[in-house]
């Protein structure tokens, strides 16, 4: 038997939306009733023996009372699957069939008579065929629950290989601790399982026999005391040397032929040989006198037959396999992990060349994903750079379990999601790197949805560097790229795009208001809003498509299109209201742009320094000191502010100052709040003159002010003038259409508190309360897609009476735009709504 490869079933495959697409011979693939339940799934099909496999979309089938439907996450692929697709296995299912005998996944649905298995349970299962699919239906007795600490990839390898090893060595051969066990084809799936089980559970001394030095090395890594390359050495002679001519107590043979003969001759007195059938080679006849000479016992084991002849023993072998693995006593070997879709790639299917069986290792074990980063295990420090008390190093990917075992030197994993104090060791030298907390997060209940582990170590640079270097030396591990943990969380369905963006905003939040908004978005509030709109639009689209396809058969309710029109109009109104939010969420995320403008020497740079509480800008009595835009970010009242000081606005012949004035006017157009500096010493003494001066000042120096803009006039240098008339100016500003005004002295600080209160009030008004009302738009990307969606809905209304088919396409465009916001775009949902809401052909 070959090394186990694991087929990972991808949930993001493109699905067929053609209602009429059915697979011929479907009833022969399943043991269940063929009543279509309205859902479909992808499955690998063998449509002809010795030919490449294909992937087809198949309709789900109704459950029998004792059956269970499982959402398959991983399917074990071993030598038996190769043989069955070539017609060389003892069991020959009718064509077409879905291969795959062992799988791991989550329960989707249970039959009415099933009480031992529940929806949502993590299970492994056994089926004669059918496991190489997104769904598998089996009788409830063929499922066994697994703990959260057992990854699906590992669980999918247990039933056949470890079940065989346990039945052969424990049930049949009655192997005892301290006995010597010879395992042939020791680098195959059953062989590696036997080596692992015999050495670590039965505590036997294992001699492995394999066909290459590389395979021998792998067997030794799994626990064999020694390995023999039977292509260069005689198994019989080597066993004699290793056992001082005594021979081995137990032989497990999966090869047959000449290797069987040598293994048989290597038995000790009262030895036992177990042939795992059907073995790959020809098993010779054993004369009775050879059995008598050493009083040996020869026996066979056909693991799959036990489920019919002695189910309790069959079931117990799988329960034991699960138990030993969950306890850390065994450690299954996975030859490769690849996606369901890769079955269709060139040279990635079960092959048959020149009328003979292909080498299993080259066909499956070396199969790799097209994207090496996708299947790799990544690591990085997650607690930020620099010296600190505690540093957190995160690992995510299929090798996380092995990484945790390797660095701690302990086969037993800590309980899931519970911290354990463990020594951390250098895998090359065994030197202790640190004593830290380790945590184990088995997928899918982890941040990324994959198996994850974390190392909480002391935050000194030498410790962190040592642990990171140790991780880098482990095979299959590579440093994570920026954002890669979050990217995997998105790819595995743990976060949608809006939640990913919310997490990014939370990491970069610098103010309380930003933190509140980011937390709300990360919690899914914005995503739930958009998902709700998508569901409503999906329903409208499904109804219009159903009307187009089935209205002539009188199977559609009256008034369906009128209801769609009303729903589309209501949805568009909600989207438009959401868009007209004065960019509050975007301003809060990116910061409110506050720009200080005014004539030269009015005190703009002095105000900048006063707000910043430090000498940010150069201040001098010379007019035109500031020649460029000077920016700084501030936290004002819990809100982010980007404050800009600009050059004085005036006509000038100085080319450098002209450029400064141009940039100042450019920044003025981008500002959310404009602070207009006025020199109080230049104001007339009477109230009427003051009003006229301000009107002329704003018009000539600033250009015609927008009455709807958020402008604040700051009258500086009030310590140099009498305030009696200035105080009256507040009362008449609004009547003359002028902005609000603050009286301030940057020199004495008089009036600064009132100015700051007014500025905070304006900033808060622009950003809004992030916890109140509906969640706000936070990204320009969201706004663009929502605008496109609203435009598509407008087009729907315009085309509705002219061409319903074209109008329906506008609904599809709108749905696609909503899907781009959250990262979920699909067609299957439309079909499900049609089946649920309409009785087509009743």
C-alpha cells in the first residue's frame, strides 16, 4: 500500500448554475434514495476504468432514516483507491462511481432514526466508495466522533491504514511488548502505520523493510529501530544478523512475492506472519512442513471484510486508532495534501500507462498544490517588534501540530485553547531556547481556520530570534508575508472582506473613536448589513429569473414582479441613504482634514504650535515665513485630525512663495474644516466696518466661501485691541452669512479653550458617533461598489417594461457589486432561493 495522500475539499469552487445539469448513473453512486433535495455538490467521478477522473456537480440525495450526510473536509487517498479506479481491486463498484474509502468532516444532516450523531459533530467515516466529494452519505454506524484537537487532515488517514495495523498486529498476531516485528513495504500507508503503532503503542522492536534508502529513513523516523533496503540487501540475512539468528516474532507483509518468502523465512520459533490482503504481489503457497518446522502461524487480514463479518472488532480498531492519535501516542504520516480540483490537472489524476499500474509514490505522494504558499505552514511574531516582557509567535498551517511537538519535545499536545508551560527546544541541537507558554488551536476553530499554535516567550531579542530561527529550520515552514494570517482567515471563511478591513483599522486605530468604529466593523455589523442587502437582492433576482423561465407554465404566483419592483425600490432607497452619510465613517477612519489659512503674518503658525503644544512650525515677525504645507496628526477629543499649516495667501512676485500660495489654495479645496486666521489689529473699530471687512477678507483673500462648508474664523492678537466691539460681533455674524468666530490670543492663550471646544464640536459632528445608528461607510471601495449597485437598480427600473431579461441582468450586476464588498460572489444561492420559494412544476 502506498503512502497516504490527503485530498482537501475546497469550498470555494465555482459551482454550476444550470438546473438541467444532471449526472447519468447517479443512483448507482449512492446507497441512498435518489430524491433530489434541491442542493448540489462537487464530486470526483470514475466514468471509465483506467481513464482520468473527472469532477461533476451532483444533486444531493435524500437521507434514509439511519443515514448521515457529512460535509467532507479531507479524504484519504491510498493504494486501494488507485487499484479500484483501474479495476484491479477485489471490490468493483458499478460505473460511474466516486472513489474514496476514508474521510473526515463535519455532520450536515442526520436521518430521523439517528441519535448517536448530531449536526455539527466532527467525525471520520468509512465508505466502500464516495468519499472523494464535498459530501458523503453513509450509515450512522460507519461514523466515529473525533475531538477538536485532531485535525481533519490527520483524521482522514486513520481508518484504513491504522485500522489495518491495529487488527493485524493486535487482534490477529497478538503482538506483545518487547517482541520483534518485521514490517515489509514499511514506507507505505499501512507499513508506516504498523511501524508507528508497533513501536509507540505495543512497545515492540520494529525492523522495517523498504525499497529505497529514502523510504528506509522515513520508516526509522516513524519509530523503526532499523531499516533494510531489500533492493540491495537480503531481508533474511539482515534479520539473522539483527536477531542473532533467532528471527522475528511477527511479520506484517503487504508485498507478497519474493519479499514474502524472505520474510517468512525470517520468522522465529512460534512466529506469526500476517498477510495484508490483497497484497500487491503474488503470494506463494506455503507448504505445511514449513509451518511445522518452526511451529509458525500464517494468517491473512482483509480489513474491509470485518465490517460485515465482525463489526464490533472493526469499529474497535477505528476507535483505538482515534484514541491513540488524540493521546499523541501515534503520529500519522501524510504524503501530500492537495485540492479536489487538482484531480483534473495534467498528470494529477489516477494514471494508467502501457497497460500496467503506475508507481503510487510518483502519482500521489509527490503531488503538490499549484500555490506552494497555500499549503505551506507560516510563522511570524504577532506581538510587534522591539523588546517587551512577552512576545507571541504564531504558527498556522498543516504542520502546526508537528511544529508544536518538535519544539516542545513532547508527543502529547496540550488541551485545545488552554495554555501549558513547556520548554522550547532547538530542533537541531536539543538546546533549550526558553521556557514559555504554548497554545494549540486545532482547525477550524482558530483565527485562520487552520491548525494553529502559539508560543508565548520572553520578549528579549535573543530569545525571539532563537525561536524564529528554530522555526525556520523546520521543513515545510516559511516566514509569513504581511497580512498572510488574516488572508488565510478570509480564504477559510473566518472573516469576510469588511471584517478583514475592520481588523486592519483596529490595528492602526490611534483614537478612541477609531477603535470603536473598527471594533464594530470587525464584529461584522457592516458585513451583516451588506449581507442582508445581498440576500434581499438575491431573492429579487431569483424571482425574476423564475418568472422568465416558468411563467408560461402557470406555476408562478401572481404579483411576483410587482413585489420585486417594490423590494428593489425599497432596497435602493436604503443604499442611497447609506451613501449620503457626509462621509462620516471615512473621515473617522482617515482623519478629519483641518487646514489653517489666512493672510501673511496673521498668526497661522502660532495657532499650529498652540494646538500641537510644541514648536512644530517656525514663527517670525517676517511676513511669508511659511512657504510650504506643514502637516501633523493629532488626537483631538478622541477623534483623528490631520492639521495643516499653509503659506499666507497674497499676490507676490516671489516664485517660491507663489508655489506656496498655490499649494495652500489646493489644500484649502481638500479641507473638511477651514480655520481662517484674521489679524484683530487690522479690523475697523466699529461693528459695521468689522462685518464689511470680514466679508471682503473672505471674498478677496480666500475666494468666495461656500456657506455650507465648515469654516471657523479665528480672530488672533486680541491682546493688542479693545474687545468691547469684538464681543458684539458674535451676535451679527449669522445674520450676515458669516462663519462662527473665535477671539484668541496665541501669545497669551486667552480664548484657546473656547476655540478648542468649538473645534472638537465641529470634528465630532463630521465623524458622528461610531456606536450610534447603522454602521457607517469606512472605505472608498465600499462607496464605489454601492454607487455602482444603486446605478444598476436604477437601470432595472428603466428597463423593466422594455425587456425583463435585460432588467434582470441589472439585478445580477447589482448583486455582483454587493458581493465584491464582502468578498462573496456566487450563483448557487440564487438556485436555492428558487427551490425554496417556488414549487416549480407542481
